C-alpha cells in the first residue's frame, strides 16, 4: 500500500483530499488557562500542550498535509514570569532531545525560525542538532517559531537588504516581494493556507505578518491542550467551506464583457 492510499484511508470521509491546506499554522493558546481551570500548575498545561502538538503533527502526516508551523514562543513571551520562561526553555530542550529519534523514524523535517541567537546556548545546540539530523527527511515539514515576532522579522529583513544595497549587491529597483522573502526567517517555506488559533482570542499576536496575508483564519474556543483530531477535523471542514479568491473574482462572478 502506498503512502497516498494509506492517507486516503485515514482521511475522514467528509474531507476532500484535493482541497486540503498544504500548510497549516497554529497559535497554540490556552495552556495556562487550561491548567488553572483544573487547579493545576501552569507547567502541566505546557506539558499537555506538547502532547497536543505531537498529535497534530502526526495527524498532518496521516491526512496528507505536508507542512505545519507552530508558534511556540514569541518575542513578547520574555515578559512572562522568569520561572515560567526558564521552564519553557528547559521544556523545549528536553522535548527536542527526547523526540529526535522519533522524528527520524517518522521522516519529519524540523526547522526553527526566529531570533535563535537569543536563546540559551544549550537550547541552541539542541536546535542545531535536530535541524541537522532531519534536514534530508522528506516527510512533514515541521517549522517551530521560537523567539519569533513578525515585526522583528520584517525589520531584520529590511536591515539585511539595506546592507546588501549599501555593499552594492542589490540595486534598489531589484527589491520586490520575491527578493524580500529571501531575507525573511521563513525563506524557502510556503505561506500558510490555514491559521488555527485556539482559546478564542481574535488576534494574530505578531505571528507571520507577511506570510499570513491570504491565509484563512479559524478560531476555536478550545484551549490548546484539548485541541485533538476531532477539533482539527472541524477546522479543516470549515476551511473547505471557504471560497478562497485571493482578492480576485471567480470566473462565474466576473462581470460580462
């Protein structure tokens, strides 16, 4: 049985395989509130969130969605209590070390984007090893946005282009959208077709400001630790009901000539 036929067997029957998003991005919100509602430490909410992310990654593989991007830690998250930030940095490191072999078995290609130089040295090392080990894997392309901010990304791209112009490597008239994208953290990665935000918040929180220009946005009240395959199924059904025009009219809607 081929990988494609296995995917079609596992895909829910009410989803059209030809209309699935090729790239799903997610803002994983609500870990802390999930824990507080249950009288648990926030740390346990973050640990449960890791489990939910692993299941979503496997679901993308099983259902034939080739790319997933997760917003793991924003530039603004440094403003959280020091103990929580330190816990998150240690958690990222532990998960990477623990899951690397499994990512290899499951053919996952993992990539991190953001200002990685500001992360703890030990975490930077784990990130580099994970990306190096999985770079030739041909399965799900899994991008983790860590110490990432959309405004920061655009500013650093502008600075890099300005330096290239100053050094004579780029002419001002050569600057267009394609050139600009080559200076973004996400260069070489397709734009998301679908953004999922959990916990009911109606904002994109400085996430992929350039890349989400025409993404469909789906918001659910579900807290991230409870976001399971059934919730993802609902998001995909909603996505497939959308009419994606990218600012244009469908042929049937065009005015007569």
